[in-house]
C-alpha cells in the first residue's frame, strides 16, 4: 500500500495539505512588494535568492477569512505548472502521510471544489489536499 506525503498547514482554522513533491521550501513571512493591477489574490512578489517569486494570499484566493500576519505566518514556496510561487498560510503544522484508502474524492462536497485534489480522513482529523494547478 503506497503512502503519499503532504505538508499540512492551517488556514482560517482548517487543515490543508499540499503534495510534498510540489513543495520547494517553507520560509518565514517576509516583506512583499505589491504589484499594481494584479489578481486580487496576488499579494505581490519577493526576491528569493535572486529569483522573483509571486506571492499569493491563499486565504483570499480561496475566499476564506484572512488572519493578521504574525510570527507563525509562513510562505510555502511551491512549483506548479513549471512555475514557482509562494502561498501565504497561517501556520505550518507537520508533514503527514496517507494511503489511498484514507483519501476521498472531493466531489463529496460539491461540483465547485476543483481546487481540491481530495479529502484525507486521519482518525478524527480531515485534511483538504489542494490541487495546485487550480489554485495557482
């Protein structure tokens, strides 16, 4: 039985996961340079070791309440569709593993959940695994 790994993080009190193979690194929140005339979810850009990375406010992108940034706020740098971008999240929790028996099709919550790859059931916890190609 093959296991998959996800980086688990909190966003507006809900646990989400991103496939660990798409995660490049996790950094502390840094100063973001705003860019005018961009999508409302785009917070701006950062310079990460000489590379310009667009930063997306994930709560805003998913239509969730935004929490004020604090010492727990992180940027998860991911690669999706051959481009790097950063996702602002409230708190990174852990790396979790799941099996194919523990993940449900996201269609159980409705037809508009294209941003979800699946829903993992871990004991009493649920992780909403993001489909990065739809989020980014």
